């Protein structure tokens, strides 16, 4: 069981959300932030770096948005939907854009294939969490 | 002139936005992220820390959202409005909520007064940048 | 297999370190950063919040140091030991301090017990990675 | 007067350091983190992006280290020198490495010249703060 889940299971207040969905979203966001960071460095190591510029930018954005979101939803006690909802929407859009671009390079570059998977999983988790918020 | 402005003035591509508005938003976001971080620590130093819990949480959220946003808009070359717009909306909501709460403590705690000012300025800058995006 | 490991296995350059050790450190750092973030919020939900102030501060510091470190070591291609080594040392000290404090509250607060575990695992992983660096 | 300084001047506890030196270091770190983020995007916009790869990597590292450091020293109440000292050393090394590389591109690329200045100022501020810590 992930630490995120264990922390939610020992949380002294109500997390205001299904802890299974919340923990899965937290884990997907952490993974995606790290995968995008690593993919930037892998892209920079490719010979055709000029062709990877869009991918690098989208990965950098995705890391920033996922990092903020994992912070916010890891503090569920006083969740403000006016913050959380648009942030998750930004996350969905960022993961979608980054996942699409990584997929374009997936056959050539294994690291982009892995990063695309992390983005897809995170996009899906954020969509489910958003649906649960409403 | 801030480094943010100097970097935009030497930027090799189009920043896709008025550089004055963009630089002012970047500076306001950086300032707000730091002010909220410092205000958390100041709140934790108060004798009535139990009364500061809401303020602490809102400051933590505000730091995370502002930090992500300053990252995203500092890379203007390939700005995706589907990411930037909701992120700025999350920022406006977070700065509004945090600024309101800090203002409630402003008479008692000078650090909350300063933090409220940083939040108000950031909220206003993000609103102007959002208006310019549309 | 974690995404961190999968990305290292598809990395186009040499990671300059044993990929098993590196991936384990990355995963431990990500987990610890999130656990400390969540523990802050759980601490703030406790009735005896005044007694949790030291724990909150150490968790905030630990999140910041672990987040930076996971970023740096996720870009192994051009690792500069003059940066990585002191950063890992800061991480070890931060995880040690935070783990010790969390352990003091572990019997009372399950979330501190979980956070202490995440800190211990991360401290150990950083020590092993440091040893491998030398 | 910067918000960092105003917050230190209204801080309810001892900051454990000269507030002028501390505020200057905080401001230099915030500026450097943002300058490096912006320089990455500017580098990615250059035609000779393959020649900018080292600069991009050093800027990414410098942003991460400076962001962590500004967080840690913005919470001065319970500063642990075993964390702060190596973190500042990592910052000095990162700013030095990034500033040197940016300077190599300074004639060709104005944004690298600005970023080099931000790195130099931050390196110097961290050195002074380190000296004051001892």
C-alpha cells in the first residue's frame, strides 16, 4: 500500500473524498511529475534534440502543474473547490497535451513511451477525481 | 528593472503577451509564493497557533499554485491556454482566499498584513493577465 | 516496476550510476516529499496543534529538500557531484531530523508513524546513493 | 522594500540571522530560480538548441536547488544548520556552474547574459549567508 494511502487511512480529519480515489490520484501525480522531469533529460540526450523541443516544454509544464496539484490534494482537510477544480483541469489539459506529444515519439524513444503512459494514467486519475468532486 | 522583465526583453521568440503585463505577473507570483511560505513560519511562531491553522493551510496552497504558475508563464514560447487559463483561475481563487484570511489577522499580526498585500497584488496581476489572454 | 526505473532503463545516455540504486532513491524521495506534505496537513488537524509545530516545520523542510533532490537526480546525464553530494547530505540530515521528530509522535498519531517510515527509507536510500557516488 | 524584508521585520520570533542578509539572500534566490526557468525556455527557442543543452540542464538544476533553498530559509524559526549549510553549498555550486555556462553564451544570447547575472548575484548572496551562519 502506498504511503499516500497509508497517510489517508491514519488521517485525523475527514479527507472529504473517497480515500481510494484520492490516493490513486496522488500517486499518479507524483509519478507523472517525476516521469516528465526524467523525460526532459532523456530528450536532451537525444541526437535530434531540435525535434524534441516541444516535448521538453510540455514535460516541463506538466511537472510544474502535477507538483502543485499533488501538494494541494495532499492537504485535503480544507480543500477549496474553487482552487482544486481549475487546478485539476489544468492538470488534465497538461497531461493530455504532454501525453499526445510523447506518444508521437514513442516508437523512436522508449522514454517517451514510458512518459506517455505516466501522463495518460495521471490524466485519467485527475478526470476521475474531478468527477468525484462534483 | 526585474530579471523577469530583462529576460523577456532578450527573449528570442515572441512571448505571445504584453511583456510588461507578463513580467509584472511573474514578479507578483514569485513574491506571493515567498510571502506565503514566510507567513506559514510566522504563523507557526504565534502563541495562538490553533487560530492560525486556516491561514497556514491557505498559505501552503497559495505557495504551491503560485510556484507552478510562475514556472508555466516563465516559459511563454509554447503557452497552451487550456493549461494557463485554469491555472491562473486557480491562482486568483487561491490568492483571494489566502488574502481574505490573512486580512482577518492583519491587525494582530503584521506578517499577515504583509502577506495579504502580496496576495492582493498577485490576485490583481493574475486577473489582468487572464483578461489579456482572452 | 516504477516509472522511475522504466525511464532509466530506456535512457539514451549513461545514467552514471547503478540504475537500481538510482531508481530506488528517486522513488524514496518522491514518497517522502508527499508523505511529509500530507503529514503537515494531518498535524494541523490535531487538537494539540501547538505540540506539533516542530513536526510541521521539519516536514515542510523535508518536502522542499526531497523535491529538489528528486528533480536533480532525475536528470542524471550531466550530474555535478559538487551539487548532488551536498544536496543529498542536506536530504539525509532533513530526513533524519524529520524522522526522529515524527517517531516521537508515532504512538499518538498514526500519520506520524507512516511519515517516519517514509523519512527513514528516504534517509537510507540517500545514504546508499551517496556511498555509490564516492 | 521587498516582501521578504517586510515579513522578516514583522516576524514574531528571532530569525536567527541578520535580517538584511537573509532578505537579500531570499530575494536573490527567488530571482535566480525564475531567471533560470526563463532562460531554459529562451535556450529552447534558439536555432542552435543542440549547443544549449548543457546550459538548459544547469538552469534546470539551479532552479530546483534555489527553489528548495528559498523555502528553507524563508522558515528561519527552526533553522537546522545541518540542512541549511549543505543546501547553501549546493546552491553556491549550482549557481557557479550555471553562471559560468551562461556567461559562455552571453555575447550571443542576451538572455544568458541576464541569467548569468542572476546566478552570480545569487552565488554571492549564498556565500555571504553561509559565512554569517558559521
